[in-house]
C-alpha cells in the first residue's frame, strides 16, 4: 500500500472516530428528565405537559417517578393521563396564597405526582402526560423537581437549577419557560416555540456538535486533496 493511501485511510478513520465520539458524548449529556413543550405563554389554559423520563442505567430499570409541582406559582386544574402499566398518585396541598379565577377562589393545588408499578428499561424512555387548566401569569418559569428511582434502589434527584449564564448542572430539574402573552391571543394562549434556558443549552450543544463533525469532515477532504495532488505529481509523464 502506498504512503499516500495509508495516510488517507488513517485520516478517514480518525475523522469517523471523532464524529462518532462527539455525537455519543452529546447523547449522554442530554439524557435527563425534561418537560415538553419547553415553553408556554403566561396564563395559558387547557394544555398538556409531557415529562420525558429516560433510563440511564445499564443494569437497572426505572420503577418510580416523582414530579413535584411548584405551589408558590401553582398549576391549576391538573389531570393525569393514564399510562399503561403505571399507577399515578396525586397529592394536593393547601396554598399559602389562594388564587382568584373566573370560576372562584382556588385554595388547593396539586403539589406532587408519583408514578409506580411500571418499568423503564435501559436505553428506553417513558412519556408521562399531565393536563392543566391554567398556568400562572406572575412568573417567568416553572421548575418541576423530579426524583427517579431505579430497581437497584438508586434515586437520581433531578432538582438542580442554573443561574443565568451558568453552565447546565449535572442533574438539572425540568424547567418550563413562561413567555409574555401575545396581544390578541385571548384567554387560551397556546404553547409557543421559545426555548427555555435548558432548551437553549441543548440547541447550542447540537450546533457545536454539528460544527465539530463538519470540521472533521472538512479536514479529511483537505488531506485527501493534498495527498491526491502529491500522488499525481509523482507519476511519470
């Protein structure tokens, strides 16, 4: 095998390994409990929040998921969608500050939902849907701290939050961004496509991964062009 071909083959192998390694690292970094969509308009009514729970353990299944809803800015009218194999326990709490609505004053709200009985296997995920009647209007985000328990007894606490400008913490809590209501949107603003800070981090990570992969492929192409030129120049006329 010529030196040019040997060098080109090594460059191609390095490029492929670099791309695979970067993509694998990005996948691991993004495997945490999240809420979808990433944002709603403030005061939105009659919507659905989906909590996506991936299993990150190689030898244990997820057997319990606890999602804690904020009570300082409560989510009103919570209903849990049935999930095959899982049983949901809903806990309500008396509000320190009652909420006045068109239908009257609300003094209690759901503070915790616990799913048990099912299993999420390694490399799998489960979506848990929660419908709401109304989101608060007096805050810019809602944090849903979550506990994920595995069949080996391990509990992962997805409860950490990051300040503005900080890197994403190791075990981030799901965060729902609440955006200003658009003029003329009425009383039932829908979900909007403005990402939360966690979503922005994921987007930036994805763009960075794409840039690294494209750069690696470009480097491989450059090596190929140089070696091809050298090989062509060495041929007899």
